C-alpha cells in the first residue's frame, strides 16, 4: 500500500482547520472584545500576535490599519469589531446576543458605541500615563509587534512608549488641565456599572448583549489588566471585576437559555447620563466640525476642554446610530427617549447628517488574492496620511 501524500500546507489547512484567525495582540482593547465575543458564540479561533508587517499586510486587504482583523475559515475577512458582531449575529443565530426588543437592542448598540469610543481615551491614558503600566505594556508591544525590528529591546520599548504617548495622550487632546476629566470618565463608569453588575450578571439583565462586549474591550484589556486602573477597579468596583472574568469565560451553553430583556432596565441611569452629557456631545462635535470642513473638534467633559483632530470614523459611527434610531418603530423610539431623558441628545439622534458621510468597506472582504486595495490604507480614525 502506498502512503497517502501529505497535502500542500494551504490545502491541508483548508481541510483540517475550521477555525478563524484573529490577527491582533493579546493586550489589545478591540482584540479582547472580539475574542470574548467569539468565545461566547462558540466560534473556534486562533489568535495570531501581530507584527508590524502583519498589520501592514492585513491593512492592504481590509483597507484599515487597526486590529483585530479576522480571517474566516473560507479566507474572507471581517474588520471593525461592531460590524464583525453585526455580521456574525445576522448569520449565526444561536445563541443570539442581540436583544429581540427593538428599544433594548438600540440601547445595547448605543452602550457598545460608548464602550468603544468614549472609554478609549481613559483606557489609553491609564496605560501610557503611569510608569509601571507604560513599562509593562511598552515592553510587551516591543516583543510582539516590533519583533522584526533589529534593535535592543530597551530601545524598542522606548520607541513604543514615546509613540503611544504622542498619539494617544497629546494627540488625543490630553493635557495637564484636563487629565482629571479623563480619570473621572473611568471612575464614573465604574460607579455606574458596579450596582448594576452586583445585582445582575450582565449589563442589560440575564443575558449578554452588545453592551457587554462593547464595555469589555476597555474594562478587561486595559482597566482590569493594567496595574494602575486594575488596583482602582479591585477596590472600587469588585462586581465589575467579576463581570470581566464572567464574560471572558462565557460559553454558548452558559446563556443560550437565558431570557432576553424585554425592556430597558431601570438601573442604568448613570450610564445614560454619561452617554447624553459626554459621549453624544463628543460625537456631535466631530460631526459638526466635519460638516463645516473644520480641522478640529472641540467639546467639554466635566467642565474641562478637549480639542482633537476631526475623526471621520466617529462621524460614520454617529450616522450609523442616527440611521438605527430612525429605523425604530415609534413606540420603541419613545422608550429610548424616556431612558435618555435629555432633549439635546434626542434631537441629535433624531437628526441626520447633511454632508456625505465617510463609509466603511462592505463585509465580508474577499480573500487576499481576490484583489488588494490599490489605495493607501486608512488609519484607525479613517484618515489617509
Ligand atoms: N473600530 C475598530 C478599532 C480598532 C482599533 O483601534 N484597534 C487598536 C488597538 S486595540 C489599533 O489598531 N490601534 C492602532 C494604532 O495604535 O495605530 C474596531 O472596533 O475594531
């Protein structure tokens, strides 16, 4: 009998490896969000710790230089965590995380947006503002992303720290005058969530939703795992800490029979306030600056001023939210309005953008050899430069 010939690598993988590949970093905000989501859905995946060259290669396929980038088992790609979840939810139903009630589903998506975009600055701030955190994470990124760069580790670590502080502190408008407001965002988030998660397993009740996964990126990968914010969380919000562990270890059988929320829970008032008083005004400032062709977006948080370059990705994110609000049945819209209880926020959600809005690439993205993008990829804010 002749021995069967081994398949060439590619073909062997296609037959034997039905897992998805998640290109990211094990310390990354949005990689953590998508990993937790795929684990909860029972979708097998393999995390590939990205090097800078991997990031460039993925960006040439998906058009955006960010992480995670997900390659499905059929070779097609997904990118942008909120759209990855939307794509998977629309196709694989069991167990669904999207609430069936339209008002609750809207709020779940809104809280996901808040987690993705409003917690980003404090999460990056706590990682890069303090010596212990920056040393730990700077060296980890130097060992992984910069592994192909032939320089001593200490120098690569310094390069990483300097880059991250420049981009995510100074570049995100953090100054000595407003840093107290960045810290307050984190502390208020803990205070908003602690009583909720002490009394129920997930943000909207008995079942995880987009709200949990959106909040998870910042709360798990940064706040619960970077030394300075982790110490704060452990003493100030133990139920939030327990929830990060609960979500990370969640499997489909843990929640497939849990009832879906049929109304917006009443205990989320502080989160609604964070959304109406800080998050939506910030998105609105980006939208207005974009519409006026201005370079900078300006807004206040806790009375402190912030000024950052206009973020086209956030302009799209607000347009998406407005589109979702417009699609709600009137009764559900009224329920959301009552929850928000803020006339300015409601006006913003009820309006639409007059200027053309930047648009994402449609998903799924064909395999790498199906034609690479000929334009330079966008950065994480959707700028090309
Ligand atoms: N909207 C994207 C954001 C992805 C993102 O910004 N990821 C960060 C790391 S967690 C990144 O790639 N940063 C790139 C950089 O620092 O230039 C998503 O939700 O997936």
